[in-house]
């Protein structure tokens, strides 16, 4: 037996591959500062944990509805309606184990072989992976560093065609931390409003921003029925291991996602959904404190990176990633990322793994303590002395 040919289109996430190498170095007694994984380094807020414990004691350990517990769908609808200034019903909500299934299920439900999908580059690798897996055509549009990693709207307009069936937006964005400004979002809505396509709006970092709040394209006139809004609990509530996300979409697509859920994972764990209700309807202080701390780290870490010879780092508007341009070092970003891990003990990710337009950059997650972030800067500065002297990290 051999794997089906379509499996060749699926890729992995490089951050997890870096994590494996970093753990191997630690097993050898090496000190490694982990800035590779996109995961909040905060505990899940206690009231959410307590809600899960109560749910287990109360017997929420059995199958639930494929689209999620109705009370959680209500809470999501209330939250999304209030935060995006739109009108969403519980029937428009799909609860899934993690946010990735919304990418997977919506593309499975909508794309045919040969359809084109426009997505940001650099961008979350799973977008391109799923597009290729389904036999659709990936159409990357570069994010422009000089525009704080937003689209060049002229390039985006030129890439739209009669074959475009989906546009993927991600704001705040992984890996750049870029936030699409209001003028750009309005222009994008005007570009696609009358086209026969759907927008997959990945808003998983919607609560983690530092200046102007990110906007959802679903809030613009005529866009709600054309938008699949993806969000979840992993980033905002430090619940990555709980595996719970949601999609908000037109009813006809919600029903299709329900069928895909039945045929794959049946449902999302019931007791985690009870915790999700507590997250959305309970106090939000922990989210606000976490974001404030990320803001503090962003400022200090990006200032530190900008002191390093050959580094140029735009201050991200959201999420918890720094994405410095390292072309000034004269070293390929892939080689530099490997060197920083092996020789400096700083685990990071080559920007090229997020798409061709990420080459020349490195992604650092500043979801680590301020002390460790400053130590990472010191280690990189020390390493920079070596490569500036000889012109290569080797």
C-alpha cells in the first residue's frame, strides 16, 4: 500500500518541527529560549477551569450535538454580534474542536478542483496546505512590510478572477502581527461584495491588539452573508490545549459543516463547551491583563531586535509575533533561524515557511517572559558579532 496522491499536498507546521529540534537540544543539556510556538504562556483563567470541573462532576461527559451545545452557540452569537456590530443567530454558529476545522470544513464544503483561493503571504501555512489538498489553486498575495504587513490593494484587485471562489483574510495576522486598517478593509469589501465568492475571515487573534481594534469584514454592508468568521478560545483565553473554536457563517453553510462534523469527529467535548460558556459570559479581566502584558513585551522586544545589526522590525499591531526583516545580515533567513537555535539557543521560525513572501524574515513569538525575551535579544546580539565579523554564521 501507499498513501493517496492527495496526501502529498498536505504540509506540517514548521513551528512544531523547530520545537522537536529544540527539545532534543535541551535533552543534551542545552539552554533554549522558546520563541517558536504560537501559544500564550499564561494559564487558563481559574473561573474557566472551575466551570470545566463542575461540568465533569455534573456528567457533561457524553456526546453533544454536532454543531455544539445550544447555550454555547447562543453565547458565541451574543459575543460576535456585540463585538462586530452585526446580527448573528445561534443557528449561524458551528462549534468545533479547535479553530482549524473551520478552515478545513469550509474549504471542503466550498472548493472544487481548479477553483482559485486568494490568501495572504506570508500567512498561516494551513491555508495553502488545505487549498492544495483539495485540488484548488493557491493564489498568494504578498503582505507589504512598508504597509505594516497589509495587502497592496492593487495586487489584490489584479489577482481576483472569475475562478476566485474564496478570499482568506487574517487580521491580526500570523506570522506578521499585521492588522488590516479600516480603509483597506472597506476597500476589500467593495472589491468582493458583488463577486461570487466567500471570504474566510480568520479572527482568532481578535482580542489581542495594541492600537486600533481589528475590524471584521462581516460588519461591512452586504458582507455578512458572504463571510465565514473564524474565532475561538485558544489565544484569547489561553486555552490551546482545550481544542475549541467556532465559525459563524450563513445557515446553508452551517448545515454543511454539521454534516462534515458528523462524518469526522462527531462533536466537540461537552465539558469543554461548558467551560467555553464561562469564558464568554464570565469576567474578561484575565484577557485584558494578558493583552496588556503582551503589549509591554512587544515594545521591549521589538526595540531590542531593532538594535541588532541587520535586523529591521515593524512593531506589530496585534497577535504576539514579531516578524523582523533580516536581509541586512546578508544571511538567508532559513540559515539564520537554524543558527540561532543551534548556536545561540533561541528557537524561532524561518519566515519562508509561511510562504515565499516571508523569505528574508524570521518569526519570533513573544509569548514568553520579558526576562527570557531580553535574554534572547542578548544572545542574538552576541551571535551577531560573530556573523558580522565573518559574513556568515558558519
